């Protein structure tokens, strides 16, 4: 398992263990399956309870939940989604400071390219070839 050393502003060196590609994929699959299952239940309820314009607005809400799930969880849970919590993985900032909204948003924007558009191919290659185990969203 690879480790990374981060030097803090107080000149303290912290060592973190980098998450394996396998753990990251498993965390993504946990997140994705939880999201699909939860949204499936929500859609079932919405389609039986609403009609017309209200149904369209509720479906828009479902789409927003799907799109912003990873960003919201990372921002609200200090870099952890449900899958990351299950596997004890956390997003940290390589410059030793606490990751902020802009850091999470940068990761989230490039998630489309890294994971969804390439079916995880670009992210897998970048994580495997990067010395710090980063994908494009992490590097940005």
C-alpha cells in the first residue's frame, strides 16, 4: 500500500495511506447503487403521488439529487460519501489544509470526464499511474 507524506504549516509531517484503486471503485459502486436504489424508491413514490406539472418538478428534483449527490456528501461530510465512509476513505488536501468547497467542486466537475464519460477508464489510468494516486479532478 502506498503512503503519502504531507508537511503541515507547523512543520509536522503527517503520513496518510493512499486508497487502492479497488477500494475507490468499490466505494463508487456503493454510492451508485445506494443512489439508484434510493432514487428508484423516490421515483416510485413521486409517480404515484404527483401528476402534471408537480410531477415534472419532482422529477427535476430527482435529477438534481443524482447530479449533486457526490458534491453534497463530500462538502457536508468532510470529504466522505456513503461509500467512502463504508471503506474508511476520505478526500484530503495535499497541501495539508482542510479541503474546502472549491476543492470539492473541482473534483466534482471533472468527475464527468474522469468517471462517467469514460466509464472510469481515465480515472483508473490516472490513479494507477500517478505517484500520489490522483485522478484529474484531484490534480485540479
